[in-house]
């Protein structure tokens, strides 16, 4: 079952922070936008690291 949810640009931009002159999004916020647990997001990044930007950092 696939759900197509529309997330407003404002909702996304509210989750982006500027820290040390860099745009940062917290892993918990990114996971929430995708509707998954933070733990699952981190697992998928580790399994598929080549599909993600080099500067992606999930700690």
C-alpha cells in the first residue's frame, strides 16, 4: 500500500537549521518526513551509502 502525502515546503524548511554556516537537518526530522523510525533511516544509509551524498552524516 503506497501513500502519497504532500508535505509543504514550509514544513520542510522549518526542519532545516543553520549551524556554523551550513544547512543541517536532524536525522529524527528527516525520518519523520519519510514516515520511518530514525533507527531504520540510519540502517538504510549504512546499507546503501553510495546512494547518499558524501557530506551526509548521521550520528
